[in-house]
C-alpha cells in the first residue's frame, strides 16, 4: 500500500521551536549521547528550583530517581513563577461549562484561588505526605484543588467523575486518603452527575476520611454530614491568600492515578515531582510547539492522565492559555467542539480518535458551520488513528493546513514519548513517527532480541525517562512483575508495534489483543482498521475467540454509518473485504452488527468484555468503567452469526 507523507510546511517550520530533521536529529543525538547533560541543562533552564539536585538521575533497576536532593514545587512552577513576568495577567484557564457559563482565570487570579484553597487544606490539618482524593466535575476548582495539594506536598488522586461509588471506595481505601474533595454534581449531556451522593455511599467503609470538602456547582440538594462535610465556599471565604509553596524533594509523590490492569484490581500509578514536570513542560514545546499567543485546548477529562499532563501540569508550567470544557462533545448538538474552537479562536486542538470518528460519523455540515481558521495544530491520543479518521481530521478540521501530532504514551509514561515534532518530522497518517529526545524505544521479540524492520514485536523502552512511573502505590512487587520482568530489566509497554524503513513507529495495540489464527499473528487493530476503511463501517472492534481448528478465530463487532443495509449481504462483503485487505487467513469468522460498542469513560473499547461475549455470551467481572452498560446487553442480544 502506498503511504502518504506530509512534510511540515516551510511556513510552519520557520516559526517552530524545532525546525527540520536537522533540528530533531541534533536534539535526539545529544540526549542519547549524554542524557545527564541534556536533562540537567533543561531542568535548570525550564523549571524553578529552591535548591539544586545532587544527581540528574540515579538508576537502580527498576527504580529511578530524577534530580534527587533538588527542591522544587509543582504549584510554584505552574503559577507563582509567572507572576513576575508579563504572563501575570494572561488567561491561564479559559473555561466553559456545559450549560454555556464561562470563566477566564488569569495567572494572578489562579494564584489567589490556589493559595486560598491550600490554606483551607492546611487549616484542616493536612500537610506534606497526606493523601487527598479528588472527585469533581470539569470545573476550574479541579485544577485549583490539584495545585493546592501540590503546593503543600499532599499527594492527590483524581477519580474520574464517571466512576461509581464502589470504584471510588476502592481507591480511597487503597490510598488511605484523609480528605475527599468533591462537588454536589456536574453537567453531562444536560443531566446532573450527582457526585456527592456517590461520595456518601462510598464513605461507609472508609474510616481514614476525616473531611469532605464540597464545591457547589449544580446547586442541587445534597446531604451534608455534620462535622465531616464542609462547603468549599464557607471554608474558602475566610482563608488567607498568603500560602507560600513548600519546597519539596524532586522525588516527592505528586499523584497516584489508578488505571486498569490485566487483573480486576486497578493499579495505582505513582508520579513524582521534578522529572514529571520537566517532561510535561518540554513536550508542550516539542510536540505542541507552544507559543505565547496560542490558545490551546485538550479535550480530555482531568480524570485521566491526558488531563493531568496536558490540561493542568504541562500547559500551566509552560505558561499557556488552556481551554477547559465541562461537558459532552455532542451537547446540545454535534458542533459543540467546533463552536468552542470558533468562539475562543483555539489554535491547538488535542483530542482522541474515538471523538474524531464519532464526529466524522455525523457529517461535515457540523464543522462546516464554523470558522475554524484559527487552528494551526491538531493532536491525537489514546489509540491508533485509522487513515480515514486521520484524513478527515486533516482535511475537514485542519483544512489541509494543520499538522497532526499523533502522540503515543501511557498513564505509566506520564508524558508523550513518541510523536512528531511538527516543524521537523514529516507525518505519515497512523504513525506516531519518531521518539522524542531522551526516549529510547525498541521493538523486540519474547527474548528481547530486536526485530527486523517492518516486523511486529513488543514495544519496549530502554532507558528510564524523567516522567516514568516510579512504582505502583503500595505494591512494588506488582510494579516489578508488570513492567520489568517480561524482558528482564527493560520497561515493557504492553503494546505491539513495528518500525518502518524510516524508523517510524506504528503502534498495533495491546499485546493481549493479539490473535493467533492458523499460526499467523494477527493484530485485532489491523483487522479493525481494515474494517473501518470500508465505506459502510463507522467503528469496529475485533477479538479472538478459541477455535478448535485454527487456534483462534476472528470475531468482529461493527457499527455502521447511516444507511440501509442488508446484514446478510454486508456481512459477506465485509468478510471478503478483510480477506482482500489483509489476507485470506484474516477472514473474520463472525461479524456482529451493533449500535454501540462497550467503552470505558475514556473511550477505549473494552475488548475483554467482547471476548467474554463471544466466548460465552455472558459478562462477569469488574465493569465499573463502562460508559454504557446497555450496549453490552444489546450486543449479546443481536448475535448475527453465519
Ligand atoms: O495501547 C496504547 C494506547 O493507549 C495505551 C495507554 O493507555 P492509557 O494509559 O489509558 O493512556 C492513554 C493516554 C496517554 C497504550 O499502551 N495508545 C495511547 N496513545 C496511542 C495509543 N495507541 C496508538 N497510538 C497512540 N497515539
């Protein structure tokens, strides 16, 4: 298949932080040859330190420390240091609520809000080393709460507002948190998500929680428990605006973020201070090419790592104006994203392939109703982006002018690892392109032997990087086992990938999603992208199911674009289509048409559930991360097998 290549325009390159392949290569080689000098110089130049570190990094596999002995503070770097610069009156957070309410918070105002709330926490007795759970809607007080915790050295853990009381309880208990910061509720598709009710339900089994601080967002009725529950505005009203940031060790735990593992128990990924912030800050420049005049918007939820690094810590440390939106992309209509882009003259837009595909499906009339000419750079994260979605994003949203940065990283990596520097690296749709400076990935087989060009293998990372996870909260053994034992001493990403003749990385998905059909290795993602290239297909999810002759058989769940189809005819056509696109061995055994796919709140298709459905037509286990439980029931019911 011929591959389109999109080199950066000379206009974009001329103004970029890093220009041309020479610019990229020089940085990459420098970081590779002398990581201590490379990261040490950047840390000194890009961050504020109360005291300098002893060593740039100390590597005792699999545990690493970055800038240990150095004293800094993430909240100081994200807020205070801008106050002595012309940024002091720049908008830091440009917020829009789902009902249409707006707030524009400057760096000076953010400083006041953060200092006051830090004093609220201090007055309740919370201090360095304590833990806070944050369970809030996407309102400015959420980053304020995080920055207030960081200011005092309280380790925070954000629990996404879509998680249930049960999931919340498990996280509070695992973290042994002393305080829960929440709200009465938030808005999602015009309905209230009642957060305080879920907190009340979860707290029955959580004796560690002494205080619950409740922001009034929706104004609905909530129960306040005397002595335990306090309104944010009551505590905040009398708090002083003077709260100096505490100098903390560079390895002080900044946050824990829980993510799904292969077992039912979520893993608490731990990120620390100096190294994390440095890589989050640098990637704002390298990947998003951040300029003083940009209006940058990451559409993620702060409940996920993308929101931590690219709504809160990265943009604020880099002094950006960052848009934050509370609600759903399709509320009240499918043009909400494009309406916001037009209204605030957004220049940089970062979203997920799932969102792109969902909006693509609704047709070009929605983006075409708006002036999107302010955009100069687009980004994608979280899953491989299929060529059709990439082309649409490029043509209909970016009008062919805007580079697309496809950013590969994970909760565990803390910041972007593989992505194009948009003024330097030519793009290939569907590839994250090349690793960033200081990142040494490779593709290897089971024994850790590097794969030849073009061959699929495990994606690994050879050298520790600044924003690497430090451990799993309370479970260093699981940390070693999960990430460092598959290929001893080397970070195992859990992803399959291949590298082409230009050294570009192509992520093929999780290795637990790899099928083996008649002795052929076949990525579920490969079949999915073949299916979505078919004009009738909107989305597809593929899983392997045990098959007595071929080992595994390919089983596909397919949602269709609008139109009239005969399932029997189309089923046959799609099987033929996949055989044609990949090879006869990949011909799906089964195609199931469905209205929706079961997804986590962050938009990832839950293949584990689909595997269960195709294996037994029943679903068990932990389903607390589901967006739409109804879709599972429908899937099981609409079984269409040839
Ligand atoms: O499989 C990769 C996929 O998402 C996984 C990480 O998920 P999570 O920790 O939830 O973080 C998502 C946001 C950073 C990876 O192991 N993934 C992430 N970005 C990409 C991707 N797959 C392909 N292309 C990407 N750009």
